[in-house]
C-alpha cells in the first residue's frame, strides 16, 4: 500500500463538488484522513473564493493509475480540461505526494506531473491543511516536517506571506460529520 496526499479545491458550487469528491474518494480508497476545509481568495486570477482541503489516502494503485483515477473523478464532476490554467473550476484534485516519490511521471497521453508538488512550499492553502493532518510527515526533498515548514512559512516566502495568502477554516459537513479540526 502506498500513501498519497491530495489537494482538493473548488470555487463553483463548492459544497456540492467537494462533497461529491470526498464520496468518490471514499468509495475508491476507503478511510480518508481529511483536513479542515479552508476558504481562500482565488490565486492567480480574479474569481470567486475557493474551498481547499487536503486528504490522505492509502492505495494499491501505482502512481499513473492513481493520477488517471483522480482525473476521472474530476471529469465525473464537470471539470473542464480546456479551461485556462488559472480559472474557476468545479473540482481540482492534485497529488501532492505519493510515498517518498521524487520526480516526474507521465502517462501515454503525455499528461502527468512532478512530485512532490511545488504548491506544498508556495501556497498556504495547500501547506496549512497538509500540516494540519500530517504535521510529522517529512517532505520528500527537504526532509523537514510539514509542521515545521508551515511554522517557518513566512521566512521561506516573501515577508508576511501568511497575511497575503489569507485563508480561514469554514464549517463544512460531510456525511454527518463536521470537517473542522481547529
């Protein structure tokens, strides 16, 4: 079994698509480790605020198959692949880490990515929920814990990055439980 951490975001019908995503992830992977849900302003474009969270899963799927499965979940939830990179979206699921894998992976169609995702170190809406659910886990490259990286976030980014990338937890109920850890 491999462990993966996933970043999930939506700024269109946020409650609907985040809930549907969690339902699909639970159906495919079983028990989920779920952060609080955070609301943040859109980064990189003018748009409605996003809901973001991080989910930990265990899977028997190899990395390319996991990537394909997550793409299918996005597709099933009306994700438009032809949209420009920084734009509104129903659902965005990114693999942040897959065990300790470091490097690039590609599918036959040319899609793929590089792990660990750069957003772990650059975007508060990824790092804070990751540090919330996996504070002792080590970043595969820096070998520092996510809790320590979050603690030092401002010093690694431009001064006052936490103030500029504002985010806050929001009440979010899924399957009768509140997804708010703080």
